[in-house]
């Protein structure tokens, strides 16, 4: 009985043979074509270039790869295939005296290797089917590892935020008391001083502005550390968007920015703390206002799908430099330190969205500017 037909594999495979020796090629073709349940698509080529072209044009499960080809030799052939087609299983077909090369091929990403002249049709088919399964398992393990690393990073970030939040809260409370004393002193001097010369008035005004600025920073620090007690209710996101736009209207008008409001009137409600979400929206709007030129444009868009409600704030400003993209949500990171920026705005926004079970995403647009997106889960009856 034909060995190839005695074993049933899960499903036919799409196989690409890369072999420049005509005798070896015919042997492989014969072994793979003899069984109806072994292969569904069988193609071949004699160069790495041809292999890459065929892999681009067709979906293959596995490649039978000779390592000594006219246009590339050795383990570099595996590296090239894996680099461009990482999901393809590779079974190396080595020469009779190249077993060490075959073993080395496994270190470079091949799933198996066979020695020419030492296998039959069944061995070849078994190797290919197991290689495909092994490749899928490798891919799943790598995906699971990536998810684990991401989760680990998130846990580290959460713990880091807790520590920073605790420190920020303690510092904020300690600093607020002397600030209050300074502010009362300024008010007292304003009321009691008989010297109302221009210099004295300017100095007192400057001191009061500085105290107010410091107080705003303290408020940011307290916001950053105190997001545990939110009052979340069923609300229309559109209401918060329109109110936020009204609150920043002066800054918009000052730079003569055009605002395109694309509001979905059928937007379902979301469960939010309205004051906190308006804080987030205002922060995103102010960021856009700061980074667009005079006469620029900001688009504010709300929309929904079956599971989420979205808010996009899109500007046509200069965008975010690639070197800082990963840091924009880090506490105290800012590119506007010289202009009084503290670097807590987006960190606070992210914390608020996390507490709401939502997400904040910021990315450059293909043409120009930035899109900041808020994503909320749709409010369900169970919520």
C-alpha cells in the first residue's frame, strides 16, 4: 500500500518548492503530487527572487527551501524569507553532507530540515504538516508573549502612577497652604497700601498671577492623584462637547480658527462623570488650539458603532514629532515647559479615560496635524 495514502492529514497544504536542482525538484514534485489529501496548490521556482515573487502573489502554508540557490546561499535565504513572510513555515532541504547546516537553519527560524536522499513521501508530508502546526504555535506563543509584556508594562505604569500620585498629592497639599498665605498677603497689600504707583501695582499683579499659576499647577497635581471618586451618570457626550467648545471659544476666536462641528445627533448616551470628561475635552481642544497656526482648522466629530461612542478632535497643525510620540502620556513630560507647561494634561486625561473604562488615542494625520480620539463603551441596560 502507498505510504502516502495510508495517513490522512488535517487538510491539503499550499506548498512552494524552491530548488534549482532539476532531479531534486522532480522528486519533490512527485512525492507531493501523489496523494490527493497532501497538497492543494503546488508551485516551484529555482531562485530566492522567484520565491519572494510567488509568496507575494499567493497564500502558501509552507516552503521547501534549498539553501544553495543561484542568487543566495546559506542561512541568509531563511532570513530573507522570514523577514518578509514571518507567518510561512520553512522546511529546509539540505544536501547529503549538510546536516550541520540543517541544524543551523533551525536556529535561524526554520521549522524543520530534511536531508536529500534520506526521506520518502510520507516523511516529507509529515514534516510539512508538523512544520505548519509548529509555526502556528510559535506565532501564538509570540503573540501571547507580546500581550504579556504589554500587560506587564501597563501594571508597571499603574504602580508608577500610584506612587507619583501619592507624592503629588502630598506635595500639593503642603504647597497650597503657603500659597494661600501669600495670596492673602497680596490682597492685604492691595487694600491697605497707600502707594499706588505704577511699579507697585505691576509687581503686585505679577505676584498674584504667579500665585494663581502655581495654584493651577497644584490643582493639576490633585487631579492627577485623586480620580477614585467619580460621579458617573448616563449622559450625552454631545452636550459635553458643545459646552467645552463654548468654554474655549475665546481662544478659538483669538487665533481665528475655523471649527467644523460634525455632531451625530443620534449618539447613544455614555456613563461618565460630566465634569471630568469636559476637563478631558477642553484639554484636547486647547492642545489643538496651541499647535495650529492662526487661521487654522479644528474638526470636532462624534460618531458611534455597535459597541463604542467616539469623539475625534482633529487639527491641521504641525503634528507630533516621532521622537516624543511614546512619551506624550508620561507624567510631567511637556514640550511647552518654557511657556508654563507642566506636562500633566494628557496624563490626567488618560487617567480619567481609564477610570471610565475608555481609551484616549493620539496620532498624526497622513496629511497634516493630529487626531485625538476618545473611545467610550456604549451604555447598556446592564450598566
